[in-house]
C-alpha cells in the first residue's frame, strides 16, 4: 500500500475513535479519554486538522484538578460499565481538588501536552488563531508543571516521583517488579474488583498479571482512603519512584513550554530553572555508567532500580545526557539488546532488552515495540545528531504499520500486532512519521 494511502487509513482510525470532543484510544478496550494518549493523538491531528488537535487538549484540560494535576483518565459518562477501575472505584469526590461535575481517575500520566501544543502551533495554517488558543491553554499547562514541582519533588532536586505504575504509562514494565513485590498484600483486605480488560478479546498473556493488578488496586485503595491528599500519600505510599521516562518528558515539555511562553511574551524564568534542574538531576542521580543508560530511583528503598528498558534512553529527548553519555547510550541502543539497524530479524526499539531475563515479546510493556516511545526516542536521536538511527526507527514505525496495521504494540521479532487494533496513538504518530518522510522526499500528502 502506498504511503499516502496508509496515511488516509490512519486518519480513518482516528475518525472512528472520535467521540465528538475527544478521541478514545481504541474502539472497545479503552472507552474513555486518556491523558498522554490525547497528547500523542493531538500530535497526529496537528498535521491535518487544527481544530481537532486543539479540541483534543482543550477537552482534556477541562478535567484538570484544582491543584493542577491532570488526571490519567477522564471518564465518558455514556461509556461507563466497560472498564475497570471506573469512577465508583476511584471515588475522587473525596478530594477537595477534584473537578466538579467531571468524572476522573486520581492519578496522572507523563506530561506530553506542551510538546503537543508547540507542534500544534508549528503546523498551524492560521498562526493568529493558534496563538489565541495557546494563550488559553498555556496557563493550564503551566499549572500542571507547577503541580509536579510543588507536590512531587519532595527534595526540591528537580526530579518528580510517580506513585502508581499507571502514572508511568508503562504499567507492567520490568522496572516495577521489585518495588511492587516489596508491597505486602493481604488479599482478604483488598476491595473486591473484576478485571474487564481480559474480556475485550485480548489474551491474558498480553496483559499485566493478576498479581500486578492486586497491587495496582491496593495503591488506588490507599489513595482514596487518604482522600487523595498528596502529603499523606507521600508519607504512606510504598510505591514512590523517580522514573527517567517521566522526568525526561517533563523536562522536554518544560523546554517547549518555555518556547511557547516566549512566543506569548511571558516570564519564563521559573520554567528555565526547572528545565535545567531536571536535566542536571537526571545526569547526576539517574545515570548508570555500568550499563550505559538511566535508571529509576526507588525513593522507598533508597537506591537505583537496575533494569534495561527503553525508558533508560529517554533523557536523549530532553538533552540531559552529556555528549559522552549520549555516545554510550547509542552503543547500547545500536546493539543486539535493542535491535541494530542492520538486523533484519527484529524491529527497533523494543521496550525491554531482547537478551534480558524478563523478556516477553508479546506481553504489554515487557518486550514489545511501542510506537509512542519509539516516536519520542526518534526525537531524542535527532537531537544528538544520530540521524541514521533516528531514520531507522522511523522506517520501523512505518513498516510495522504497513505490514500489521494500527495495533497497540508489536512483537519485536515477528512484528505481529498485539493488544487492541485501530489504536489511536499508533495511527496519529504514524501520520506524523509518514508525513515527515514524504516531506524529506519532496512529496506531499
């Protein structure tokens, strides 16, 4: 199929998932609005539908909490009953910060929104209208960043913590195995729940385990018992980690917010301090030269969690690594562990080391290739001048979709699509990657 035809097919995926004010991630498995999904989806819309791109983020930010937190999920009242956990389980009304009249979850996700907002302006045909939209969205994104540095950076070191694996976006990554196992669970004390993700046609072998879900539910129950009070959660939550992916996205989003602020004539001094501080903290606290990547820091255990996932390369996105660090990262990326450019027996970049102990090529965040993390890493590789590798990643994004469609994630060896099909961020980021390739070829959509 021609690239232009695939782009049109990707647009039809987004159209099929459009809900009138936002785009759901997939037809059945994810029936509501997800936080970072909407950011990635807006990046795709920015290429051909400015109104949709802007509305995607504007709708999401209507659900922003009073303390600035942007929730992981904004629930569609018309679609309740097909997902777990839903509002009756989260009980976010216990918090005085929860938005009135809008149903949300009580956690957040990686803040890709300023990255998306800047690209929306970049590709806008009507810059005056886009600037007017930026004026409205800027203070909301600024408040989100303030929330992170105020509520999630207890040592004021520039690194924010996440308090639930779902906040990372990488729900069952091998990185979370140790801190989750350290949580002692009395199953008799867990609130009753029923998983609904396994009833949507996705095999259990491609999803998080029941043991993971017990701990996911334990943490949600803790948050609601503490009325979503951030200080109380910090004191009692057994899962507090500083993740390189989350913090790299925060740093890059802060850099983009700085550029938006300058465009709008805002004082960006505080943002510039945060950007520099987070990049410095990534280098000084999370860099592990023994395996050439960045690790997650477990605040409860007081040490780094040494796992080899694609998250460890994500500081390339924000410019945190020194040139020497970046060269070390590149050697690790361009190895059999993460699929070299010249290896036709695999696709890059898998989420976990292909030679690692915990590799499961079909299971969610334990080995498959994901389009969103690859898109982000592609930007980081370009930033450091690793153009050939960046273009190789882009080619794999295009080839995976060309062969197997718009799946949620892909087998790193076979390329077969797993999870749900007609997945929105796969379609959206494919549009961006494919149009970038056409532009370089001198073509047009």
